[in-house]
C-alpha cells in the first residue's frame, strides 16, 4: 500500500515542459529540494538536469547531429551529457519547475491556511 502511495505522490509532481519540438517530463521539486536549491543559489542547468526524467520527440540526430532518426531511450546519463551542451533548455525547464512549485505552495496554503 505505501509503495503505491509513494508512486502516486511522485506522479502528482510530474509536469510536461515543451521546449521547441521537444517535450520533457519533469518532476516538481519538493519543499526540501527547494530549500537545498535556495541555499545553493538558483542554477538553471542543475535544475534542468536534476528534475527531468523523460522526453518525447527526441532523435539521435537531435542529440549528436548527423545521427539517425532512431529515438533513443531516456537515461539520466545521456540527458546529463546532452543537457550540458543545451543552455537553451535550462531556463524554460527551470522556470516551469519554479512555476509548478509556486502553484503547489499556493494550493497548499489555500488548503491548509499555512
């Protein structure tokens, strides 16, 4: 039962972020993670790398240029390498994460009054 609840809780934190032709699946940061981010300063690259967990419409050619039309599976390692060279991804993803966090905080405040 608790594993199912954990899975559902994590699923509730998911969001889709569209950047150009790509759609990234990301996870809204938790309160604890936002505290960590706040202490370390907002780093768009680190947020994009850390919280993206999937993608759509990505081909090998998109990643390496001159590659084929095969659609590679998402892995955190491949994402980290590609993301490091794509600063055009960082700000839109980080902004979407921060917006999702703010919306969550506002919803929680409206629900609990705190």
